[in-house]
C-alpha cells in the first residue's frame, strides 16, 4: 500500500490550521475517534455532524483522497493495522542492538511521514524569503536552540547575513531591531513555548518576514508566522515526539540551505570556498 494511505491522520493534523469552520468540525470528529469512523457510512458520518454528504466528500478530497471510501481505507490501515516493526515500543528486555534498530526505524518513519506533508509551495516561498532578506535570524529555546545553532552553522556558509542570538533576553533585544527587509526563523517542536511566541510577536511588529519549523499544525506559533513548515513524529514510552522530530527539523534546515545555495550559484560557491580556506588552518 502507498505510504500516503498510512497518513490520513497526519494529513489532517498538517492542514488543520487552514480548515474552514465545517472542515475543522469534521477534522475534530475524525481525530477524536478515528476507529469509530471506519464503521460509518458517509451518510451516517454526515448525520453525526449535521452536515451534508457532499461536505464530507469535499473534505476527503481536500486532504488528498478520491472520496470517503478511500479515506476510510487509509484510516483503517493507520489505526487498525499499523506497521508493527516501525511502531515497536522499546521494552525492558530489549538489548542495545534492538534499541538501536527501533530508534533508527523511528527516525526513518519521522522523515517518511514528514516528506508526505511537505508543501512545496511553502518551501519555495521560504527559500525566496531567505534569499531576499537583508538579515536572517534563527530562534529556538532549549533543545530547539541547538537546532537554531545548526541552522546558523550551515547558513553562515552562504555569505548571507545570519545570526542565532543566545538567551531569551538577547533574542528579544535582537528581534526588536529587525525590520521589513529581515527574516526571523523560529524552530519549536511544540509551537507553544512562551519565549519563542513572545519573540515572534516582537519580530512581526517590526515587519520582518517569519518562518516556523514546527510539529503541530494548530499550535500558536504556526498561526502567527507567515510561512509554517510542518514535521510529524510519534511518541513512545522512552522517546518523546520532540526527540524524533529533531531529525525532520534538521532535514528541513538542510533542504532550505541547499535550495538557497543552488539559487546563489557562483556567489554561494565563492562564499563556501572562502570559508573552507579560512578553516583549513584548523586542520593538521
């Protein structure tokens, strides 16, 4: 079965912030009790929500399926017969090799799931905003700040003016100095960290363009920024969503960096060469 047929719930979550009022009502009904949906006809489904059959059908098309039946098949494959070897929980009896296998499979699933919900238009818009920015600042809190530093470490090679302010006070001060020619990139798994939300509000007031790499489509951060880029990850007893989403967030950063470098062409290559020559003195 095509992997997209295993991502009905993921697609709904990724598009949640863009749904109309009726679509949100349908989405909530599915997300709250997905196992029950697979036993309902389209008419029964519509009656439960007091909407027309055609409204349900259009929702199914909206999330990428040919109709209600194909959505139900996808949903059944996701909630009734999930791929066991990918969703395996780590147990007390697992040896080190088994744990490593499960962690690697979890990371691969996070990447595969995220690939299915990437919006190429949003990714292209983000790339263009970065290319046009006078200054780019990367923001994150806690573990996400490490990812912001990774983004800085990559994008400094482009020759563009980039930075990753450190603690929350400096981040607030720095964000207040942005203007409409600048870009602020926020990295937050939950999309609801108070410090990050406050900094985003400040950046938006300056007129700066805003981009977010985040996991939850209906989070406060995803609703605040100009361009949200979404990741998907699962949580287990020993591994939180925030850990596995890190892999997808790093991949988003890589994709943006490569896209920017390709567009910069010779200027980007010249900047990269300057940096390689400069850091060569650090090698034996």
